[in-house]
C-alpha cells in the first residue's frame, strides 16, 4: 500500500485575496532539473503524436487530472484531516508518515521540511531532505521531506504530507499528481467541498476527519491600550518591517521587555533563532513583534496575540484582513502543550475589536475554485507549433486564451511575466528561460532583480556564471542602520538565488559552496544586528549581552507543522 500525506493551508496573500475564495495553484512546476528535462522529452513525443499539432488547442486546461497518468492508475484513498490551528490534525497525519514503509512530506517552507526531516530521523526513520536550495540524501532512506514544489509526481510512496500555504499552486499539482494508495491532507474545512469536487473525476475515495482545537482561544473584550500593559509571552502583529521596528522601539523604551522580531524577509535561520530566544524562558527576549509570517512554520510559546491593526497593504491597496487571515494568526496563541495552555487575542485599538470578534466567530469562506497554469510540456508544444522562443509571448497567450472548468481559474503569473520580460531577448533556449522564470527571485527588490538579470546575462554570454563577478566575498559587515540591514537581507536573497540556480545549472553555476557559505555569513551578521539593536535600558542590555549567545546555543524545536 502506498500513501501520501498532504497538508493544505491556503495563503491569504494579495493574489488569493483578489481571487476571493480561490486557491492559487501552478501545475507542471519544476521538480528537479533532470525531471524537468524528462518533461521536455515527453513533450517532444507528444509533438510527434499530433499530426496537426498547430491545430490542437493547447490552451484547453479543462481536464488537468489527465496530466498525471501515474496517479490515475491508482485507486487512491484520500483522507482529509480538517480543523483549526492547534487541533492535532497534523500530529495524527505525521504519525501515519512515520509508520509508513516509504513516504514524502511536502511543506510550504524550508523550515518545515527541515523540521520534519529531523523529526523522522529522531523517530529512527531515515529521511532525505530536498528543497530548492538543499539536497541532503540519506543512504537507504525511503522517506523524503521536501518543499512542495519539489514533490516528485513520478514516484510511488506509502505515505506523504504536503503543507502548502503560500505555494497553493504547487499543492494542486501534488493533489492531482501524487501516485499513492493513500493521500492525507491537513487543513481548514473551507477547502473540503472544493477538493471533493475536484477529485470526483479522478476515481479517488475521499474521507473527511474533523478535529477540534485542543486548547482554548479567548478573544478579549478590551483592547491592549497602553504599551505598559504588555506582558511576557505577548506577540504584537503588524504588517510592515518599518512598523515592526517602530513597535520594538516603543516597547523596549519602557524598560520592562526586550523583543524578538520575525518577518518574511529575514533569512529562515534568523527567523528560527529569533523564535528560539523568544521561546527560551531564561532569555530576556520575552516579547515578540512579528508579521503574519508567524502563521507558518514556527512553534511559538505565545500567550496573547495583539493585532496592532487589522489592515494591511496587499501590494496595490490597503484592505481589511480576511476572516481566514485573522483566524490563522490569532490561532497561534495558546499552543497546545506549551507554558501558555490558554491563548488570548486582542487589538491595540478598541475600534478593531468588532472585526476581530466577528471574524473569529465566522467560518472561513468556502473555497470555490483552484488555480491552474500550463505545464512546461504545454509551453514547449506551443513553442514548437508556433515557431516562437518567446516565453513572455507564450505565457501571455495562455493567460489570455486558457479554457478552464468551473473548478479552476488561471493562477496569477505576474511575477513570472516580470522575469520573462527581462530575459526574453537573451539568446537562451526555452527551457533555460523557463527555469529563470520560476526561480525564487523577488522582482520588487532592486538588488534581487539586478542579481537575476546579471546571472541570466552572464549565462547567456559565457555559459558559466562565477559568483565573484557580481559579489566580492569578505566585504560583508554588521549593518549599522535599517537601510544597511535591508540591503544585507537583499544580498542574502541574491546568494540564495545563486544556490537555487546551481542545482539546476550545475556546470554553469559552479560556486555553490562559496554562495552557501556567504549566505550563512549574511544570516550571522543580521543576527548580530538584531541582538545589538534596541532601546532597552542599560541594565537589560548588559544582562542580554551576557546571556544572548549562550541561550541561542540551547536546543529548542521552534519550527514544525502546526497541530
């Protein structure tokens, strides 16, 4: 018997908000370079199969379940584990993974893949780790912990788990494509009707298991009011890095507390260490100031969630948080088994309490459709049929002409199109362009986007990209200002991108080890800045200086799937 364990936690990102009650998914994303190349060969066979391929409607995406014949040959048992945060759903699903003879865990973050791999090994189950930037294969291992976009839909396992919050596009690929006897999914009840509808045509048997929250979550009737009411174990949530540091300053100026910080652009290792210090009862960092990044991948001993605001800028406009966003963040308080068994949630301002309470009392809106995007095979076929190598032109064509069933919508590819516009005129093959397009580049970050552009240009010109051509090792230093901190975070993104590309263009990006070591130095320097940064009173600062490094070395499990 083969089984998969998938975890569905859907993103509340701006893209999913604009699509309302939809899940953004990208089918046919990359797995590994070798597997992507297999896709090229497969599409060539398909091309030969069509005597008049130019007449075939390659934009017909109405039957995506047929893209995965291996999975369709299985009579899969699909078990949905649904419930709120801290309900034990993930714990029970992971137990299935541990007890299986072979399996795969697919998570939305490297942090989660790391933690599950450690958990499996601790349980005496050999487990390999594969993410976009790491590949640690364990001899004899029949289990893998991977980031969801790395899920191998060509292999069979006994058990797998996919946790997908910000990469919903890859979740759909895994949902339809994983070949197994059992498929376990964990998430919110709002996704159940959609998943049941999607799987009607696959022949899978679907069972739903419901869970209740294990620890109480109490919405407070009064706001925080003054920062003098901050207490140990509090987590203040806001939605910009500038506001995070402003709140940290306000709280520490009071002289009673020191604050750890967690937000998305911090390197994963730095987020983990900041969480470790907050969780350590002997550490002075007893308050957390964070973005909604706390909703994924970090086990945090939070007593009370305090929303500084219930509005966020989604890239285009300032809007209210959705019901799902509020419930996901609020649910982080009162982690089951922690020193704060009862969670509380409130706001700084009284005018936000009404929306907070109504959201916590409301069910999450039912998801109505899931996103699709063409596989590389289809893009390659279109390129052959229309004699074009312009990936931007091909993508725009699919965006404008895709035909979909009512269960799906075309996923937002705005970021991919930004990369395509930059690299399309370079003398590169379609497959190379495709890999650059799906690389983890932040095109809204000037340094990150410039790094991608230089990498692609150097590769097109020379066929080899040396890291020293755009980056000089030994020049990094501890930031002295917020501007320098932000620049160092951007440099970390560029180094991370080089590492990612080195796994897909091994010979062309040979400085993998150098990029990895410089990336680690970036993380250390950011941590040094965060440790020394603040407005705390001298007594607190000196106490922290004596204890900070020592406490970081203590072992704490701060990452891991939500229960």
